[in-house]
């Protein structure tokens, strides 16, 4: 098992980053009957999914961690079949409806209707919470996941977790708004996204926003040292700082990079990491770096066709188009004259918007490369004319 999964916190009190946000979630878990719809947003690797899972455990207990992977087939009104993979427990279900493409609206509606129709196990069984002894409160029992099951407040609803909500179409988000209102008594929605600006205002206004910011370098170093201590390793401070800076404030990526360094460059004893260990970059980052060098070295139709093939290769390997564009723009600007940087940044912003609003990612990516080649070629011609 990867370290990022092996040492993932399962309770809110175990989370080290963003104590204010954690305290806010603990207060919500203490009174589950008044839990509103939630919208978690923040950059990748900040801890959104970890906090969602910890919140579910605080509400439902250890039963929320007994997960199973299901494959469901939905039939649209036009008799088309849509297959969706989902992670579920007896209390909640987690799906990525954006995988359904243009049929995401039907998937969202059907999943929420099904969850709302099936009442929670605790409410069906009729088990009422035991009376609290003098000097105690039900809220205190709910805030403590280790409390006996009889003292846990009864929760009459199930939870639907929708990840990557920003990838839903406008029609699906509009349908989600109506469904949220209709089934709010028997179903709660927890939405998760990287950028809340791509979520329509009616959906955002019906949710309590929970911002999970990217952790700082000091927080990442602290988590890395804690994981290394649990694994019985010695992590040099210099390497911890290098990992934190190279991760781009992405905690998940920092843990993966530390494990990679341990596998490839551990010392003779196998219990320590060398101080001068080079931080390994991902293969796709090296691939984009080589692409940036190629388009800077030569600007021609043949080079543009070769760049198209490399962009297709990145997309086929499930690298998000906006990540490709951002990484490529940063690589191109490393050795670029200051007079051209504003044009490249403006072009990158323009085509990033096209990626968000379009359906074919290859077109904006290739257009950005062509725009850069045109700008750089003009610069060279003016310099050596």
C-alpha cells in the first residue's frame, strides 16, 4: 500500500493542517441533524477528500469506512446505457458524474433519487439514542467517534458525495439544483471541486462552502517527518524542504515523491534517506519539458505536428488538459525574454478558458503551441533582421 493511503487520517482530530477548518467540521459533525449541503473546494492535494471521509466517519461511525466498489448501469430517456463506477457504504455513495459525459444530468438525478428513496439503516431499525447521563450531552457523544453506537444521535439521511463537480455540464448543474431542493430532507449532498468558479451560483448558494487551502511548506514538512517516523526512517531536513518546494504545495504529491526517493535512493541500512537525494520528477513533467524545448528550438509546421502527437500522448495518459497547459506555459517562460512573457501568459489564460468551456481539449492545447511558435518566431525575426 502506498504511504499516501496507508497514513491517511481517518478522524478529524488526526488532521494537522488547517485547524480552524477542522474545528468547524467537528462542530458540524456534533449536530448531524442540522448538517447542510456542503461544497469543499481547493487545489489538488490540499486534503478535501480526507476531510470529507473523516466527516462521514464522525457522523456515522466506523461503518462509513466499510467501502465497496460498484459498477452501475443507467439508462437514459433515449435508451442509451451509461456505466459509472461508484464507491459506496451503507450510509453514503461517492461518484464522479463527469465521467458520464453528456449524460451526466440523468446520472445525477437517478443516483440522488435512489439514495433518497432508501432510508438510512439507523432510522429503519428505529434504534433511538440512549438517554445521556447527567453532566453529558449528545453533542459530546457525537463528536467522539469512539462513543458507543447507542449514544450516537440518530441520522435519518444518507449522503451523496459528488467529486469533480466543476466538470458537470450546465444542464446537469441546473438539474442538481432542483434535485437538492426536492430531496433535502432524506439526502445530503457533499460536493467536491478544485475551482468553485465553474459551479453555477444557484448550486453554490444552496451549499455551505468549505475552503481547503493548499498547505504551507512548513505543514508539508511536518507531515513528511511524521510519516517517515511511522515508517522508521530518518528524513533529513534539507530533503524535507526540497520535497515540500518541489511538490507545489500538494501534500499527496509530496508523499509520493518521498516514497519514490526512498525506493530509489535509500541508504545501505534501508532505514534512512540521503541528504543530497535528487527529487524525482514525474514522467509526464519530463515529457512536457522536452516538448517545451522542441517548440523553442524550431518553429515549423512539422514541429507543430510533432507537438500534436505529444499532446495526444499526454491526454491519452489521463493528464488533465489544464495541468498540461499550465506546466507547458511555465516551462516555456523559463528561458523567455521578459518582453514576451506577458503575451505567453495572456495566450495561456485565453486557451485555458477555452478548455473549460469547450469539449475537445486537443484544440486549445495545439492552438496555444501554435500561438507561442508564432510569437517566438516573430521575436527572432525582429532580433536578427
